[in-house]
C-alpha cells in the first residue's frame, strides 16, 4: 500500500511516525507473503520536496524521522537517495535486496549494517529505508496473458539497470486472480522518461510477442509537470506549456 500526504515540514516527521507506529503494531512480516519486494512493515519512507521546498530540508526530515523510528519503535533504518550516508546505498533496491528474510540473516554483515540502530531487525516489523528524493511515479501496465516470463522479459528490456530506458525500475508480476501479468515500474525521474514514453515501449514489445495491453494504472499521485510531459509526447506538441492549463492560470492570477 502506498500512502501519500502533504504537510508543513514541521509536521511531517510526527505524521510519518504516527503511520509507522500503526504499521509496526499491526503488520507481522513473519506471517506476510507477497509479490513485491519488502523488508519492513513500514518498508520505505521518502521525504519529497513539494513546490519550492529545498531538498536539503527533506534530507534533514529524513534523518530526524530515522533517528526517532529507531529510538521510539526500535526499527533499524537504512538511509537512501539524497539522504544516503553511504554512496552505495543511494539506490533503494540495493538496500532491500533479498527482502526481510534475507536481511534478517545478513543484517550483521559489514555491508548490511543499518545506519540507525543495532544489527538486528525488529522481530516482526523488519527494517525501514528512509530517504529524500524527487517525486517518483509508480506506474503499472497489465498485459492480456498469463505468461509471467513475457512480463519479466519486457521488464528486463525497459529497466535502466539492464540497458533499457533511463531512470526506469521494472519487475514482472503475475496477477493470478485476474488472469493477467503486469510490468510494474518506478519512474525515478519523469523529466527523463515519462509515462507515455514507457507505455509505448511496453505496448510495442508486447505486440511484437502477440500480446495486447489490458490497461495501465498510476499508483498514488503524480506531479502536474509529469502530466504535461505526457501531453507533449502523446500529441507531439513539444511547445505545450504549463501556463496553457486553465487551472494553473487561474491559480496564478489569484
């Protein structure tokens, strides 16, 4: 589950900690199974600048939250993104590799030691990645097939780490109850690779294999600028500007 909230910086840490407190009390990873990689009941907490808030503020908020998460809930913390203390931990997937089960065994290894807390996971809540980053778009494309290998192949084709589209992280999952497979993505910089660009590549790769797209979905929220980027690409109108959006003009006038 993805939860997004907007707050004044002074309130953000308390709000995030309140949510983490509930998750820690109610979610037991020893009895949890799922398709998506996870290492914590509160798996990842990114602080994202909104409007003109400097990234430096979000880094401070991440460090404050991480320290309190360990002190108050005894959940060890790994800092990532702009808040990373170790350069090799900037990428979330490098911290979360193997999930809760692997981390539980290897957290005392020199390269897996947490940035906050002792070298042991919380027995039921695991560990949490805490970071600061620009807005990320969680985007999925569902394909009309049950062939999981096809989804995994397309995910490998498009993800940046395999030489695909820049700033794209992708995995293939089976949606067994719906008779579909899914290419599940994080677009870590929509200014480089936007929704329309990645959709077209997936659609074309699927059609090349004789499979149609069933639907796509955006998980959570996206920046207005990301929607504008899609318009520019989809209708081949590179000169389209933010101030051509009616509501934007009205808000600016107010």
